[in-house]
C-alpha cells in the first residue's frame, strides 16, 4: 500500500490519518503534513496509525519533530498502533511522550 497522510482540523483538533509504510522515502511528506497541522495551532494532535504498516527511524524522527513543533501544551494521541509499528514506538521510548489508545473520542 502506498504511503499517504491525510490532515483534517476540526474544532482545534488536528487529525492525521497515516496509511502504508512510513520510511525515509516518504518522511518528508509526513513532515509537511505535520507543519500544516502546526500552522493551524491545534490544542491536540491525533495520529491515526490503524493502517500504518511500517514505521522506520525516519518516521520516528518526524514524530519527535511533531512533538517539538506542536509544543508542550499540545497533547499528541497515537491511535490504533499495532504490531511492528507499536513495537518501534515502545522500543524507542516514544510511547512515553504520547497517549497510545485503541480509539479516539467519537471516531
């Protein structure tokens, strides 16, 4: 499945749905999406990982960038992470910096 990152901002919540494999070849695309989300000055960033099949270190670097770009007052939620993607988040310790959940709100 080709990579895609779809952004929607609703009521101060930036929601990004990721699909496919997030590796070095598409990390720039994800970073651009994060920059667009940050420009909206959301109070919360919700990342949907339900259909993300692979997360390389380049993708992890963009997640760290997202945490820095959004700032300390913006909570980041990672939704539906599983398998090797979840393992990458846990091995890196990034799961301590975000809220890992199976579902989000009324989605």
